[in-house]
């Protein structure tokens, strides 16, 4: 009897630990997305950010928090329905086609030495 009670108590603790680790993973991913977006704009695209890299990272983390928690509450279901339609219900995977087209244009731009457009 005592062994069964101890096993139930132990299983409850495992579920609490799993829940805690999942929430910690969510926080780490949000921080990582915010930092990655700041790094891309500051170092890859060479854009000047208010407050430099650290200021951009703070803004990136805030944007990731807004996107992850607030927009997820209101837009998750409609976005899931649209993406499901674009990926599964059409004969063509529109998202994969868009990604391929984006990278093709990106490579063409790099082959053109990333020149600016002429202003008319």
C-alpha cells in the first residue's frame, strides 16, 4: 500500500517536472527567436538599430513575446486553417513554392552583386 502511494506521488512529481521543463523550453525559444532576429538585422542585413545590438535584442524579445503569447491566442486557429489549406488541400504546396521562389530571387540578387535599384 505504501509503495503504491509512493509511486503515485513520484508520478505526480514527474509530471510537474515535465511541465516545468516544457515552460522553460518555451521561454528559451522565445529569447532565442528575439536574439536571432536582432542578430540578423544588425549583423547580416547591416541595419542600424536603436540602442545597437543590445537594444535590438530587447525589442526582438519583446516582439517575440507579443507574437508568442498575444497573437497566438487570437490568430492560431485561422492561421492553422489557412496553412492547412495552402499545404494539404491544394495540389501544390504553396509555402514550399514561396520559399523556393524567395531563395531564387535572393541568389539572383547576390549574383547581381546586391546593386541598388535605379531611382526614377
